[in-house]
């Protein structure tokens, strides 16, 4: 196999397929798979009911297998501890770039000849995440009787640090620039009108609802419903199935409902979802109407961020840092932005339940204002008091 292709399309040479790998277990395997690719696919199949997890795990397994075959010249089940040390260095600088890193402005599909497994070098936290996923994969393959040992088990474990405050979010002034960019989108053609409407609705879901991209992809408009509370008021809600197949209710505020009706009107639909209606929460622009794919949503958000950054740069050189920050922003940044902004105005339990956190400590990472206040209080009273010479 010389071409760089996704895991679905791999045709691995017999001498590299792992059927005779040095780390294969001697006893009877609990897997029907006879080679590494089949064993990895069996591991991934366990996550078929969780698309976001499946995509993340497949990406890491795919990267490793491609590196083994094309760069290391070894089967996955040939790898030793030292090989994984080399692989970690490779993650920090995947060379040659033309083979491993995508050069396209838009992310090509997995079946495209332009597809590459990396968008760029992985930072320290992304490397830890990748190796953690692979460690889980190797451990499962050992437990299944496919491998004799886990080559990552000998890796030095660094002490787990407490979760830092979220830094990947937009402060109010940057968020306002993004909103202005969306509101100023061209609407001359039908496609431009639908795209502008879609962007406004997508960012409403990400910010007002705090939704994950996987939740937007899998939800339908039939998740909206109203019920009368004990105080006699009628409120709208959006039922979402999130991580771990857990269901939660998102408050569909008057603003969110107004944006829903605006979006539906742009597509010629009734103001509110009808009984039995099957319409995705976020629609493609072309017929037949389908849910938008994760990659397409990411590209829409990136496009908005690039446009907002361009607008910001027109203000002068002093806005360069802010524009660069906007260009780095991703879809998940909007969810972090929602949590950060809401935590400044509402009880943490409200933020926790809206975002679907299992533990309030996860929600606490959005308390930026507490950090700022602590910084100011320390600076005001805590000094060495050196004499100026």
C-alpha cells in the first residue's frame, strides 16, 4: 500500500497486515479478525452508537496504522515500546508534510485524493489525547486475546493536572464582531440568502443552546416541544440526546424560538414544527434536504471566523492579535463561549444542566471572572515592596 487512504479503503500487504505479527497472542483470540485492520475495526465497532467518539477513535487508529505501514514499514502487531516513542515524536511534526498534512483550504472528504490524516502538528495536549486513545485500543486488543502485550503500557505516566480554565472562547468584544459579520452576510442570490440564514441559526444553536456539533448533526426539529409549568406559563424546550446517549432538555428561549421560525421561514416551512415532521435541526442547502455533516458544519464556522477576522483587520494593525484569535476559533469554541458568558450571569447549576455536564467541577472551568477578581485582589495587597534604586 503506497497511497495514503482512509481506514475504510486500506488494502494492506500481507507482510504488513499483522497476521504474523511479533506481538500476536499465542492463545485463542476472542476475535474473528485475522489481521490488524480487522482487529482495529472490531474495536471501533463498539462505538458505533456514539458517532463523535467513533470519529475521534477512528482518526487516531487510522493515523497509527498509516504511519506503521507507510513510514515505519511494520505491522501494528509488530510495534514495540520504542516504536511508540518514535510515533509520539512524529505526532509533534508529521513529515513529510505533503504526505501527511492537508494543504487544501477546505477539508477534503475521506474518499478524496486530497485527504490527509493531519491538519498540522499536534500540540502536547492533543498528543496525550491520541496516546490515551491508542492505549485503550491496545489494552482492549490484549484483553481480547489478539495481542500478547500493550506496547504503550510502559510509557511514563505524568501526573494528571487539574483542568485549567478554558482559554478557547471568545470574549464579548470578539463575539460581537462575529455576530456583526453574520448579520452583514450578502443575501443577493438565493444561495447566499439560505447560507446567511443557516449561519445565523447555527450560531444561535451553538451559543443560546450550548449544543455540541454531534448533537446538532443527530437532532431533528421534532425535538422542540412546549409545556405549561406550575406557574401557568408555557415554555418551549428542545430535547437533545448527547454524550453517552443521555437526554437533556435545552431551554428554548423566546430568542431561540424566534430564530427557529426565522430559519424555517427561509426554507418555506411552517413557523413551528408539525406533528410527525422529519426535518433535521440544521439542513443542507440543496435537495434532498439532509442533516449537515460534522465536517461541513466545521467548515461553515471556520468560514465565518475567517470573514470576521478580515473585517476586524480593516480597523488597523492594533487588531491583528484579535483577528488571529478569531481565525483559530473552532465550532467547539462557541460552546465554550456560551458557557463562559452564561456563567457570569447565571447559577453554575444552570450552566451545568444546559451544557450537559455530569459534574459541576467540569462547569467550573468557565469561571473566568473569579480568576480575574483573584488576580486584581492579589495585585492590590500582595507585594514585595522593593525599593527603587
